[in-house]
C-alpha cells in the first residue's frame, strides 16, 4: 500500500463569495498548519497556525490559534497569538491573547492578562 501524495496548500485560500449575513463561520481546526493567505467575506474562527495574512469580515483567533502575518478585518477578537500588523474597526484582545506588531483600530479593548507589544494607532472609520 502506498500513501497518496500530500496536497500542496500554499497560496491564497478564498473561503466564500457569499454575503456575510448568509455565510456560515469558517473554522480552521487546531490540527491545521497553513502557509498562505486566507480571505473571507464572512466570519473566520482560527484555531490553527498560519504563516500568511488573513482578511475577513469577522475574525476570532482562538487560544490555540497563531497568526504569523497581517490581519485585516472589521472585527477581531484575539485569544491566541498574532505576530504582525492588525487593522480592524473593532479589536478585542482577550485574557491570554498576545499581539506583537502595529495595531490600527477604531475601538480597542484589552482585557487583563492580555499582552500587546507594538504601536497602537486609533483610526477614524471611513466616511467620518
């Protein structure tokens, strides 16, 4: 018996073209390791490890999740680790969450026990 070759998962992953209100959350399980960018118009729940950028409408980086790359989203909740720039209208860094890099935000919440190392920059929402 011969094991089939592993697929090469390098590149950009486009999760959905559905409008955010009709898309189910895309969940990346903790046993995944990805190299490449992820884009979604909906909600992404990230328990996995990724070397690449994430663009989503709503992003949750769970405690087991690790992002080595830039994040752009409308809302972001970090319970795990983000190493890279983070740009979002609403950012929550939960207890145990770690962010290393610049953070551009409209609103920012940093809970007790969270770690932020980098520049913080408040930005105005578009059109204001």
